[in-house]
C-alpha cells in the first residue's frame, strides 16, 4: 500500500512546492496553477473511479457512483473558480464553488454510508462505539474552541460564509466519523488496501480543511497554498481506492465482525483523547505547578493508568472466555456454537460449507481406547489445517464431525477443496505404533448469493447422508436434484402416519418354492406404497425414511397384522402356507416387540408355526441381546431366518449358537450361477455348511431355469425369484395358488395338512 501511496504523495509535493516556490509572483497566477492541478488530480481520480464503476459486477455500485459524484462536484467547483479567474481575475473562491465543494463532501458521506451497509458494519458493538464517541467529542470540542470561535471573532464572516463554514464543519465531522468506523474494518480486513486508501484520503481531506482555518489566522498565503497539497493527495487517494475497488473480485468483500473484542491499541484511543483534551483545558488557564497541582496531575495519570491496566486485563480475560466458549478443547478448533453463529451472522455473499464425519471412529474407541480415538481427532484436525486454501475456516461440530467454511467460494474452488479433502485421508494415521485407516464421508454446499434465504444445515445433512449411502471416501455436493430429493423425503416422512391409517400401503406376496417338488410352500410379504401424489413408491426409498423417522414401528405392526390375517384366510381356504415378514433393526430392538407379536397372532388366529421373521445380519452384531430375543421367539414357536446372508459380518460359528431355522442366500451369490466364478463359486460351500448345522437354505433372486436346476443340484431347499413368480397382489396370489396346488390338496382343512411332507422336511 505505502509503495503505491508514495507514488502519489511525493510527486504532488514536488510539483506544488516547485510551483509555489518558483512560479509567478502574482497571487492570481498562483491560484490558476493550483486550480489546474486540482482539476487534473480530480479528473484523474474521476477517470479511475468511472473505470471501476464500469468494471465492477456486484450489486453495490452505488458506493462507486457516490464517490464519482463527489469527485465530479469537486472538479466542477474548481473549474468554476478557474473560469472566473481567467475571465475576471477573481482571487476569492465564489460562493457557487463553495456549495459545489460542500456538496461533494456530502456525496462522500453517502458513499461511506453505502459502504458501511455493504460490508455489514453496524452499531451493536459497544466497544468501538464508545471509542468513536470519545474521539468525536474531543475533535468537535477542540474544533469549536480553537477553530470556529476564533474564525468568527477575527474574520466576522458574512451570512453566506457562515452557512458554508457550518456546512463544511458538519461534512468534516461526518467524514471523520465514518472514516473512523471504516478504520475498524480496515483493522479487520487485512489484505484489502482500497479501504485503507479511502480512509487516508478522507483524513487528508479533513486535515486540509483544519489546516486552512489555522493558517488563515496567520495570514500566510504560502502556507494556505500548501494546504492544497493535502486536498490533491485526498483526491488522488480517493480515486486510487476506486481503482483498487474495481480490481477487487466482487465476492471478496469481507464482512465486518462487529462483536469482536477491542485490541489494546483500540482502547488506548479514548484515553489519549482525554489526555489531550485535559492538556488543552489546562493550557487555557494560568496554570502553574505547585504541590497541589502536581499532586492532582499525578493522581489523574495514576487513575488513568490503573484504568488502562484494568481494561487490558479485562480484555485478556474476555478473549480467554471467548476462546473457551467458541473453541473445542481437544483440537483447538472452533466449535459448533461458533459454526452456527458464523452461518447466521457475517458470511460474505458467496461461500461454501463442507460437513464431514469419520468412518469407524467408534470401532477405534472400542478396540484401542478413547485415548487413541482422541489422537485420531487431533490428527484429523491437523490434516484439515494442511488444506491450502485462503481464508478456510475449520470447525469441530460434534464427536467425530467436522465442518469447513470457504468464503468467496466458486464452483472450481469448492471442487479443488473437495478433492484435497479426500486426498488428505487416503493415507492411514500412524498413532502409537499402529497404522489406523480412518476414512471420511463428506457433504458440501455452495451458496452463491446469501440474499437468497437458504438454511444450509439441512442441506449439509442431506448431502452427508447421501455420501454415507455411497460409502466411505465420497463427497456429495448439495444441488437442485438433491434438493428435490430432500423435499420429497420430508414430504414422505410427514405423509407416512396418515398413509398407515388410510391404507395407502399394500402388501404383495412372492412365492417360496420347494425345489424338489416345484410347489409353493410359503411366501414373503412385501410392502408397497401408493402415494396419492407421487404414485407407487419403492420400499427401497420409504423403508429407510420410516426407520429414520421412527414410523417403522407402526408400519411394521401394520405389515405383520395384515400379512398374518391374510395368511390365515388362505389357511381357511386349504393352503397351509408359511408367511415370511421382514423385520427391521429398530423393530427387533423395540422393547414392545415380543408383546406386539403375541397380540398380532392372537388377534389374527394364526399359528406361530406359520410365521417366519426375516432379520438382517446387522441385528446379530450384538450377539447377547439378539440371542435372548431369538430364544424368546423360538419359545413362542416362531421361526426366524437370516436375510441377505453373505453381505454382512455374521459367521456360521455364531449362527450355530443362535436359534435360527433358515438362511436366505443373497441374490449376488445366485446371479452368476451356474458359473464357477465370483460369488457363485462360494454358493455350494455356503449351502453345504448351512446344511451341516441343520439350517434350511433359501436362495433368492432365481431368474431362470439354469439357476433353478443348479441350486437343486447343490442341495438348496427353497427358491424365490422371478423364475417362479413376481410379487403378486392378494387376488393374483390366490389365483397363483389355485394353479400351482392340486385342487384335492387345496380343499383340505388347515389342521389336516399341518404335517405335510413339505413342513416336516423343513423342520417347521
């Protein structure tokens, strides 16, 4: 900044000094040269400003327009005076020029007010407002006593000059006030020199006015003309600030943090003002030093020093408390409270946010201890600090959750940040001699205009949820497609309770076929949702929503009751079928689950032997609790099967200890058979091991005859898939039973066929 500033100051001083020192002796000739310099400086500044006005692409162009208007008014004032000098030999500035100059000051004030609003400056921080009030009071009192009163007493100006003098005084006070406010923003907004030049320019403008009044009393034309140096420097500084403003990226305007605590240099300002004012007050009296006056001065400065020391100590304590309140003690990163306030208060017009969590940190805590888990969190914070992005802000917002904010972000900069973030966690952590691989999920959101209201936290949660569904080391960005998905998800979640009550859900049934006899021995009850707005919704979509929202308990109760009631009806028609119902993890862990099963069977009159509950392998992670529940179900006579076997973490050694009756082999193992590659190569071994421990083996996803024959040849008991039948409605499934089961057998009463060959062979 100062290098550029020197290019303005030194040439101006040299030109003015040369003209005043070696120029014509006549005063009007001096004034003509000075006015020409004024106009040249004003035109150069206006040119810089109009270029900035044209180049800028942000919506805050009124600031540059007001500055340009102020510069233009200043040039017009000097031009009018120059015209009168050349035509009439006018030496004194005309009143019209004075009005134009005063109007230019008020145009500057409007520009500063516009700038205050665009960068978020406000008057909520009592610290800097107190400093400004003390500073402005001192400046106003001293100006009135040392400038205005002598001016009116000595010169006795006319009414027009009195009005213009007060106009300049008010404009100078306003310029000084808003420039002092902008100074605080300059202190915070490091690296943005256009604000510094603006502050310096207005300070030179005010100082020039003050010096003119003082030098007028001394009746020194040379010093009065030297004041013009300050005004020309002010014009060029203001114009250069506009030039730098034009080069500034529109989205790089940093907002002012009005709630920050003052620094030591800031709170010294009011006490320096008080000291100066005290000194000038004492100088107005015939003050002489004696023991009383010396003691009074000593006590004054002791009290002042103690106050300064107390404020410094309080400021340090406030900073410590603020750090504790807004930072995480483990990683020293800003915490969730700080993150929330940052999102809601002082963000720039465009920014990006990233939310991430650590995958499998819980396993590290459980297996290696929380001390190792804490080291993982600390190393995670260190790796996030290594991300080389300007102005990147890092937060720890939860146990294993972190967040990033990138001000002034663009699509390219956010993409680069996402790639760098994933790259940082490709390497394992080396902690206490262990190599620990901790992966991440990340969701990001780009806000390109903060004037458009958007709650970013749900957006980040949605993106992070999608990243978790895609697996570790994925970063998903929130976009319009994801936004529509989120709205649809929320709508489905809200509509689900009414859908359960209004029978919008429907059960379909897919047969299970005995591979030896090719006859149906049971069916799996599958749920479908016919939404009045969205139409048919897949269970892949709404089951996860039901589990997250807690509606799965009510939905599961409806599915079980409906399936049992319809199965009993088929029993009454002579079809002794076993109905399989999927049970989710929240249902299985619900404390009222067993009571709900008993009430449902009692209400529907279905025998427990004809109910099969399909549970996923994830239920078996807690073996102790799962074993208790499974034993309780077996004691009631209910069968349990492990669904999607082979995709989870269960082992046959654990299954051998649990009271389960059947395994449903995942479709991925069946897809490639009868080939002997991939998962199909494991299929005969899985079936053989299941038979060894006495389990019934069920293959799902059978789609052709070759798969059917192969499964039959390797000893699989039951098949399920499109080869036999697609999921059928109640009416269609009834027709299917009439076609597949002999009429003589289908007319038997239920109790007479309970011990048929199919049931005895399957140990049901």
